[in-house]
C-alpha cells in the first residue's frame, strides 16, 4: 500500500524546443563550397546561380548561366549541390574576369523530405539528441518545418526518388 501512495517524479530543467525526428532519418550529403562573391542572378527571373565557363569546338570560351539551389551560407561560402557542376568546372565572377575552379567539398546533415511525392534533401541543425531521436532547429534556411513529411530510414532513399 505504501508504494501506491507515492509518485516517482523526474524534473527536467534543460528542455530544448524544436522538431523531434528519428536518428534513422538523418543522412549526410556532400556539397561543393563556392565563395559568395561568385553568385550571379538571372536577368529573367532573378534566380541565383553561377556563370560557368564553357568552350566551344573552336576553343573560344564564353559563359553560361547555371541555376543552382543554395543550401547554406557559412563563412563567406555557399553550399551547392554536386549535381549542378563537375569537379574542375570553372565559374566566372560577375562583372569581373576572376575565376574559381570548383573542387572543395563539405558534408551537411539533413533528411529527405517527401512533401511533393519525391525525395528532396533538406538540411538540419541538431540542437539536442538521445539514443533514438533528436531535436532540430525550425528556423534553418532550406530546412524542414512542422508538418513536413520526412523519410524514416534516410539511407534507403536517394535524391529525386519518387515515393
């Protein structure tokens, strides 16, 4: 009878707020790191991208605008999807003749979001975690938001897989 009269209580004083996601959803993906000053904007619709240096069959060089999704800005660099460029491609700085050879890569943690019926990588910033779940920040640019549908087992999916 004495065990029924008392309750075991645990006080949690260091609570974190954000979105709770399973650790099995988290994947890492490589991105090219490109300096911010090389970004260009399309004259037609204002989308961000880069002026890629291309050569024709005669050996003459020109530039071609390549639209790119900027996943993150950090320390004066943008993170750009590796499918947009090949290693060794050269981009031209807008209003200048300065060039940059693409090659440096860094990995970001994220999840695959399937709101539109196909897998799209979204970056996350982990605030806290335990053995099964983690709490991620909700204010991450190009990140996830409340009520987004994410893949529970992130390693079983590839970018642009139709689900």
